[in-house]
C-alpha cells in the first residue's frame, strides 16, 4: 500500500469546491468566538480571596502581638526558680534558727523583721507582675531574698559565737 503523497493531490476530481461565501462565514464565526466569555462572578471570587488573605494576615499578626497566657516567659521562669531556691533556704535557716535560739524576745524580733521584708517582697512582686522585663524590679526581688537569708545566717552565726563563749565561761568557772 505504498503510495506517493504527491500523486494523491494531482487528481482534481477528489478536491471539493468551497462555496462562494466561505470567507465571510468563516470570518463571522471567528468574530463570534473571539469574544471571551465574561464570568459575572470573577470580581466576587477576587474579593473572596482578598478577604481570606486579610483574615489570615490579621490572625497571624494578632497571635504575634498577644503572647499565649499559658506560656511563661523565660525571665519569669528564671525568677520563679531563684525565688523557690531562696525561699527554701530561708525556711531551712529559719527552722535551724528556731532550734538554737533560746530567747523568745529575740525570736519575735527577727520574726517581725522577716515579716516586714516579706511585706516589701510582696509589693515588689506586684511590680514584677506588671513589668516583668524591668531589671531593677528583678534585682530588688533578689536583693530582698538575699537580705532575708543573710539576716538569718548572721544571727545564727552570732548565736553560735555566744553559745561557744558561754561554754568557755562555764568551763573556766
């Protein structure tokens, strides 16, 4: 079935004649098709995309602006850890002070002094909750805890020195 393609088109009988108005009909069909179909909802879909994009953008910005209340900042966590350690040490020192102190007036005097420092500490804690990034407030909190601990250590040291002197006096007599 091999045939030469050139020989197929040499025969004029096979060619069909086009109608005389073929060009005008073809041009009319092209004009009718060339108009793109307008979707009446094109602007509506563009507006919907814009609204969704703006909503997502505002939600992301809002999440960044407001920290999660359940999430504790690293500064607050560190201050709370330091506070817990100092309070534990203060309580330990207080209990050991109570065991070696014989004078009720002395115990009451230091209890009052520590209570005053605790009241100051609570006031500073309120300031810290309002402004947890203020380094001066954090330093005041730590300084208050250090002062309380140092008072207890100093008085115990003083009582131990007094007890040693009393034992020396009793031994010499």
